[in-house]
C-alpha cells in the first residue's frame, strides 16, 4: 500500500499544491522502489517507497543490525521530503541485541493511524529527526520551512528498553522538530503548526513493555509555527505549540523523560489535553526523572493570538503526570498574547501564565515535585485551577506520599509607562469551584512574587 497525500491537507495556491504533489513517499507496504539499499535506505527518485517487510528484514538480519531511512532533495528540485509510515503498517524488531532505527526527513515525519514501531527482541533505539537540514526550501512562488513530527490515533512506538528521541536539524541535543510553514507573497501559513503532535498515540520505552523496571530514555523537542494575517489594526496570529499532546500516553519505567517545547509566534510551549475521545494525556515514569520545559512566544508588535493555543509556557487540562521515586519538574514561561496600540504611544497588553494546570494530577510515591512559572506582562506565574476530565469538571492535585513539593511563581505587572497590563499578575494563583484544588505533601516549599515596575 502506497501512502497518498492527505485529503485534508490545506492547499492555498497552485504553487503550494505543486509542492504537495511532489512529496517523497516512504514507509508504505508492498514493493520498495527508488529507496537505495538496506540497511541505509536513501531516496533516489519520486515516488520513493520502502516496504515494512524490507525494513524488518534489515533490522532482523543479525544481532545489532541498525537501519537508517533518509529523504533528500538531491535527486532534483521541488521535493518536499516527508517520511510517512502508512496507517496500520507495523515494523517489528524480533532479533536479539541492541539496534537503532533512524528516520531522517527533510520535512515532516508522519505516523498514520494504527501504525507501529515495536521491538520484542533486543532494545531498539528510535531516532526521529525531522527538518533534518534546517534549511529553507525554495520553489516557484513559495518557500518552505520546518518539518514536524506527528503520531495519529492508535499509532505507537514500543522500544523494549531502547531510547526514543524526537528532534530536528540532525542535532538531538539542541535541534527541534519544527512546525512546517509555507510563505507565499510574504504571508506565512502554518501547514503543520505544532512542532510535535502526539494525538491518541503511545510511546513506551519500558523493557518488556510492563514499566515495572528498566526502561529507555524519552526525549521530545519541538518548535511551533504560525499563520499570520493582516487585520484592520495590526496582525492576527494563529499558532501551534512546540509540543502538543492530545490523549498521549508516554511511559519510560526507569528511563528519564524530557519534554521541551517552544511555541510558534503567539503560541504555547507545551500543551497537554484530552483528545476527542476524552482520553487524558498520561505521562509516567517509575524511577526516571520527568522534566517538562515550556516557553510561550510573543505575538510580536501590534498583534493578537487568534487560535485556541495562546502563549502559555505549559498548559495542561485533565492530564495525569506521575512518578514513583523519580523527580518531576515543570518549568514554564508565558508570553504576550495581545498587544494593541492606543494611538497615544501606549500599548494595552495581555500576558499569559507561565504554568497553567487545570484538572491536572501531578503525583509521586517518593519523588520530589516542583512546579515553577514566570508569567508575562499581567500573567500569573503559576495558576492551579479547575479543568475538564472526561467531559466533567475536575480539580487539580499535586501530591507526594513522602517527597517534597515546591511551587514557585513570578507574575509580571506593568513594565513601563508605555505598556499597560489588562490583568493582575499573581505569582501563584490557586482557584477552585465546587470540586476545588489540592496540594498534599511531606514538605511544601512555596514562593510567590508579584513584580510590577512602573
């Protein structure tokens, strides 16, 4: 089965349409074509396809055989360079020994619904490197930037103790999967606005899959992008998140789990919500440390965030975050979501939260829990509030049976005579309605700062 371009892909001009017609197609079942030779598959023409059977043969050809799949525009111009694993395609590693599967996509890496990469043999390291070159693609009348990672409903990665890394620019330490955008006549359009989108999908690095002991590390690094449109006054920005988790399940056992998201223009760093089936995002380690770092991005100039994603550092609604003996650290920085000139040399400014927890559980057995946020102009550092759980209202809970709990927030007020805040900049804002919120702890360390400079 050869993967077709998605029917729902937005096409804004004939130039954009031409780019999508030229996608390199890899990860389809059936016969391989224009894909080089195993174990280092390299696209050599259009369309380029690799069957799951050929990938499995290479992975299982001997203990410790690694496989690399790479797309490149070297065969000619006008190649977008996506890697797509077709829906319900399954890649199985069954041989013993450690191995690595690396996907290097010039642009997007896309897991279709029900697709899977699974090891039941030795540990399998999985590297997902989108926007591998970090360069701008130039086509007639259009430029293309970025390359994202998306996992559709029911897709999964089970590494059996191997490490999983999601990143970009061929740099696992500092690179990020970037939302893909096209620019036509100086107007940026977000095609895949989120740097990383995991929607109803699972990543499990636990040895044996049970998460009762050893596990590999999981690292996710993303950068969003935005569509920018001119308004009567200023610009409107519809942005994606650096990392967007919708009903995602992330599990690592003893492995460390790290999420680092930077919002697109006017967008959030990390967003964690339920998906359309009302399944909560679940993030869990047994003994590994769990770190979430999110940074919202300013709308810039005289602009307004128009979409559902605004520049909160870390935004969670209905999520469940847990560890046994590992530590949990959430650190978020908010940014400005609206800035409007008064015409008198002043701006009316709306800032966002550093960390916004709604209906969210953060729990541990003995691990320490830390939540730290810095709000933007008029934004609270940390807000802990009522949210939605399976369609019903639910309070938030931060609880450790025997570990320490620390909550610190810095709210930023008016920073100068020309910048007028529309909200009150609380350092830490606890609020509840009916179901309420709760913090349970052995030792609580709380710090709140409201900063107003006029």
